[in-house]
């Protein structure tokens, strides 16, 4: 049985590679294109005042450089490395290199902001859309980083120096496996596992199967590192569900972005796949919406300015967590919930509640009736609003008071108009107040009909996802 | 202000005495009647075989003997004391004395059962109904009791030996105060304060006002005793909300019958009266039914055999507690509730719920998804019934399952017919199963219309009782 299972896994892996690996001609074209672009960037530098840009090197990074990219998702990441003694102003100035180069090639581009600004360009390449990121960084030792991007070229080098070609394919299979479970990507949006994380897992455990075996037996809080001398750094990250020390800067935990939920998902799908290997684990999750649940749906939909995905999702998560707390504090019970966004200008918070209405009256518990001062104060304070007072079997004074908002829709409609009681993040608060639309029940489904991003999120709230369970 | 308040309290007390004390002619008639009855009992004994009844004495007991009775509630309690070496058989045989005597006087009587059988007779006296209890007991030292009734004559003697006439009136006022708050009586039905308890409070604190002052400052678990050498016995009763050591048998706690709720009520009404003295505190509580709450009423009404009140209420309390637990366990939330009975053959449990219906689906929380064995077992066990599974933000597997009975009426109708899932006490279980009728909402009100005992209980569940708060 073991042999047969193993064969099955191997043939599944081959199928995944056939479907998702780039062809060798595609690879060649991508590398040529990247190198040509780097040549053009150098030409721009040479054509300008040479002291203006203290560039030490221009290198290809990311999954294309490392040869671990998937056909559908290879971006071109180019790093312009500045002399180690350069300043933040030099970094900002160096954006010109990309702008001038892309302009001369007639490629449109956008200025994007992560920790610092960079250039992004979406072009047509080989008949498909291709994203080019041109990012400046300082050419420093990874332990002396001056900007968030400085480590990236070191990561590329580390993988290139330690990988063999077989490993690259194992990474591709692992990536596709995580993409299918919606836990690929370390951005705030996903809170999952980055490409570099996948590469290090393969470096550590060699094959896709071994990674799954290790992860399926993983204990929350366990750590992975590449040099025994690094073990002392694990204690810096005690609250992290998974610790993966960066081999190029071992004080850093690459697992800090991973949510507990996504670690559990990874563990669960790993067990599930090893137990019953199937190509299903590499295809996109499909949800069957459970319409009997839709009566208890609540959605707050709103529009906002465009911003980088990390900025947007940071603001969305914060606002969502506060809104959830507010709903719970008002005695509504959230069963499942999610954040949804088209990652541009529309977002929504979706909740499956126990019920859209709660009882008309609310029980208030007062002090024990023999606490004279407190009892008198409680009765005085609540007399006007109370339908009735009584002493319960424990001697506690109780009061029953009508709720102002027994319907979630009324509660939220009122809260949105009040001074930010929901705790919406400042970056989206104004547009939230001005554009929020609250839907409940089946109208959430009809509202989502023409918005594929919303429809997909509904699956996370009222969907039955047969693949995972 | 203090003087004026004091005057007010005194005039209130006088009004209470005017309304509730028996007249001196009534008192004389009652004592004559009691003595005549005792004479008749002796005559019966003399007319029988003298060795048949080892009677040592026949004495009047209770509130009439002590002169602390209220016009509306004086019973005649006669104790037939048997020689200390008599047997339980002698006790049973001695019932004949009462039977023969009452028969000869043409009074009808019933055999009643408390700890042991006794004779009860309801007669017309002075144009009103009068209850006569003829109870046998053993003539022993109170610390060597052989039956539950043996202590009673000692209580009577203790009070008679220590009271002055002023104290008798203070007791009457205190009793009426407790009757008005529905906390007078140590029976299982009431779980309040007995007449003897009231007498001892007055003995200890001399006046009605002093008792209220002491009680309003009472701390749960405090103790009251009449001889410093008794203090060592208080630790025998650590879980009792109030400890009152019986001066004739100091190991006994007369407060053991008092519920925590009723102690709190006593404390609360004491504070309230001292704060704002009023004749209201001596009239029957009147409830204003809060009809806006009646939508969430639930009543289980049933009939049963007649039995002594203590037996009935013991069975009712046990059944009620189990039923309440069952309702809570099934996720319905009880706000207030009470037991109601005509103390003969009809009873009911009345509940005010948060809501008569709860959400159609119920959240089941499974293990953390990385507990492989448990996760598989949970999914396997719940797969058939689950609408959906998911991993929540803590990594826990959750499942949503339709409820069988989201309506309380359906849940209970089903439970009554199933094998005693409600935990009804054996003594009433058969009649409960055969006669139970479940009403909800406004139909509870209409059902109670012609049953005054039910209507009064509704006040305890959806009533606003303006006097207490």
C-alpha cells in the first residue's frame, strides 16, 4: 500500500507540474526580458549625472530569479541596490531610474507604497499580463538592514546557493498546494506562508511529501532553523504559532506573519492529503453555498480610496476586529465571519449571526441586595428604564430593560452615524461613514451576485467546503 | 426627623396591631376552647384501658399557647406527650385518642403525615374556619429527641418563660411584616422564617425596629445565639445563609430552612422600611402584571394526588430544579421562574424565557484541528448532521448543526413523552406525564384567569412589585 500511495503521490505531483510549471521556452523568454530590462535601467543611470544615483548593483529577485515561479503568477522583481552609505533621500531619488526607463519603453507605471515607495508596472507579455516591480534597497549585510527590502537579494542568493533543480519543482508543488487552500502569501491580507517560506521548507525537508509529513505532526509553537547555533533565537518569538528563523538573519521569524488559523489549516490539509492523496488538493476550492444559512447573514459593504493591499488590509483587519467586538458586546452572536475586498475601492465585512434579532428585553444583573449602598444606587440608576426588578435565588438584584436595538440592522445603522463607535481605522473611517450599506439575510446573496470577490467570500461564511473536511 | 420617623413607626405598629391582633374576648374564647379540648382528650384516655396510652401530659403549643398569634392565622396545636420510654408503635396507637375525641365531638378529621402521622381537623369557630392539629410526641429532653415534634413543647415553654406581654405584640408585628413580604413560614414551600424564629428575634433584639436594624446590617453567614457557650456550634452550619441556634437545643440551626433569596428579601425590606416606614409593608403584595413580557411566558401545568404540603413541595422543588436545568441545557435562557400550586391537586411551573424560540442551528465546537485523532473522530461523528465545518481563528474545528427543537414548546412536548428526561420526582412523575399541558405566551395569562393561585404566581414572574423596590 505504501508503494502504491507513493506512486499515486508522485503521479499527482507530475500532473501538478504539467499544469502549473512554466515551459522552458517561457522561462527563457522571461529571463531574457528581465535581463534586457536590467540593461535598460543601467543605460538610464549612465545617461544621467553619474553622482546622482549611488547604485552598486541591479539584480533580479523573487521567484523568477530563484526558478520557483508558477506559470500563472511569475512577477518580475528587480532590485536596485544603493551603496551602503546612501540615504533615504537617495532611495527616493532612485525611483527616477525606473520611471525614466519605463517611460522610454512606453510602459505605463504606478508609484506604490509599502515600507517605502517603489515602481509597479503591469504590461502585456507573451499574450498575458505580467507585473514588474522595481524596488530600491540598500546594499548592506542582512543584519544591518536600513529598509525592509534590503534582505530580499540575500534571500535570493541563499536559495540559489543551496538549491538543486529538483528542489525548485518541489517548491512549485508546495506553493500550488498552499494556493489551493488559500493560505499562500505572507501579506496582511492572507496571513499565510510566503514563497521564501516554502523554499526554506523544501530546503529543510527536501520533498513535498516530507514537508507535509513534518507539518502534519507539527506542534503549535515549534521552530524550524538551519543552524543549531540559531536555536537560542527561538525564544524571541514565543507567541508565534510557527517559528521559522531566517537563515540570512536568524533573529528574524519568517513565521510571524502566519495566523494560528492558517497554521491549523496547513496542518489539517497536510494530514488530509497524506491520508488520501488527490489532485483535488491542487485545484481551487469550490464552495457550495448553504442557502438555509443565508437568513442570518449580515454584510457591511463600503467603498474607499485605492491604496496598497497591505495598507488596505491592515486597516480592514483592525476595523473588522473592532466591529466584531462591538457586535458581540451588544449581545449578538457571531458564528462565522470574514473580510472581503476587491483590493481596490470596495470592501465588505460579512457575518453569519446566530440570529439577526435578539430578545426585546435585556437582563441587567445588579449587586447582591444586602449591599445596601450599591443596591440603592443600582435601583436608582435603572429605575426609569426597567420593566421590573426582583431579587433572584442568589440574592442578587435583577432588572429587565427593553433593548434599544434588538435588530442588528438598526443597531449598526445607528452606530455608523454616531461618532466612530465601531472603531473603524482612521484611513477608511470617513469613506466607511459615508458609503456604508448594511444588508441582511438573502439580500446579501443577491447583492453579491455580480461581484465575484464578494461571492467568493460568502463561501467562507456560509459555504460547505468539501475539500478540507 | 428621627423623632418624627420614630413616631411614625410607632403609629404604624399600632395600626398593624389594631388590624391583626386578636381581641381579648377572642383570645379568651380560644384558650377556653383549647382547654376544653384537652379536657376531652384526657377523658378519652381515662375511658380506655389505662395501659393502652402511656401519656405523660397533654399541652397546648404553638402561637396560641405563646400568645403570639394573629387574628387571621391562629391554629390550635395540641401535643400529646408520651412517656420517654414509649415506642413508635405507642406513638401510632396514640392517634386513636384524637380520633375518638373528635368523633365524639362530631368534628371531621384527616390523618396527615409529616415526619410521623398526626390528626388535623378544620372546624367552624366563632364564625370562622379554625384548624386543630393533634400531634403526639415523646416527653424527652430536647437534646434526646426521638421524633420531630418532641422539641415543640420545649419551644413553647422557653418562650413563655422568657417573654413579657410587650414582646408578644412585637412578634405579631414582625410576623405580619414577613407575611406581607411572602417570607413567613419555614415549610419547604416557603423556605422563610418560622413563628419561633420571629419570637427568638424579638427575644434577642426586644423590638420590631431593633430586629429590622439588625437584619438590615446582617452579613450572610452571620449567627445568632442566646448563650456565649453556644458559639462553638455555629461552625456546624457553615453553608447556611443565616444561623439561629435553637436555645433549647443549641446544636440545631433554625435558619437551615431559610433560602438565600428569602434572607436577602428580609434584609432588603428591612432597609427599605427603616428608610421609608409605611403601612404598605404590612399589606399583601399586589402585582401589576407586565403584559409586554407575557409573550415569552412558558407554563407547564399538571394535576396530581393530594398530599401534605411539605411532601408536595419537596417533590415540586426537585422536579422544578431538574426541569429548569434541562431547559438551560437545551440553550433556552430562563430569566425568572416560579413554582405555583393550589396545594391540593394542581400545580404549575412558570418560566419567563429570553425567547420562546432559539436559532435554528447550533454551533458545535470540536477539537483543535492539529489534534489529528480527535479531529477525525469529531468530523466523522458529526458529518451526517452538520451543515458545514470550518477551522476558526484559534484553529478549532467548528460545525453548525440544525436543532431538533428550536421551539421550547416542541422540546418540552417531546420530553414529557420520553422516559423521564426532565427528572420529575417519582411521587408526581406519572401524573405529570399523563396530565401535563404546556402553554406559552399570552395563553398562559388566559389559562390563569380563573385560578387565583396561578394568577398570583404570575406576579412573581412578570410582575412589577412596587413595594419591594
